[in-house]
C-alpha cells in the first residue's frame, strides 16, 4: 500500500476530465488499495473549483451534480482527512514566510508535512501546481505531478 497526499489541483482531475485525469483515477481507484490523504480545506477548494467551472460554463449542471455527489461519497468513505488546527495554522504561516506560496497551498503543504512526520512508510505529495511541488520537494517530500504521467 502506498500513501498519497493529494492537493486540490490534482484531486479535481478525479471528478472533472482534464489532462492527468486517467492517472489520478487509477491512483484513487479503491481497488488500487492506496491510502489517500487530504487536508480539511480540500473540501472548500473542491467546492470552489467545481462551482467556478460551472459558472465559467466549462462543465454543465449535470456534470457538476455528478462530480459533487461522487466527491462527497469519496470524502466520507475513502479519504483520510488532516484536520486544521492552531498548530497546522502556525506551520502553514512559517511555510508562507519561507516560500512563495499562496495561503491555501501553505495549508496543504503543512498538512502533508504533518502526516509525513508520523508515517512509517513514505508519503507521496501529489499536485498539478509546479511551484507547490518544488517547495514540497525542498521540504523533503516525494512528489508526483499527474500532468506529466
């Protein structure tokens, strides 16, 4: 079993067909028996991403509804969630001062780093954001980018 921390830029590809979707869908397939870890803020980011795609008419209402229902089901049945708390907030703040990160990206990275500290096997950080991947790698995480798979 491999363990993957998946940020929102990569996870969207599971529900909305984009470049990299096939790889993410294989990685997240329950039959792959991978441990899938998300930050609590991914809930908000996914809802935001789906809503933006609907507003911009990239997806229609029916795709939006299916994607949202699938995500909600997977959230409660398949994903392990890293909760946001004061310690995580402080660590994200340190990361954003040290690296050129957006606020939620720093929370995603701080969440992954928290998990890595307690894992007995290696954690792979998955993102489609090249800047975030570079910072994650500099912070000692193994990385994967679904856009180059």
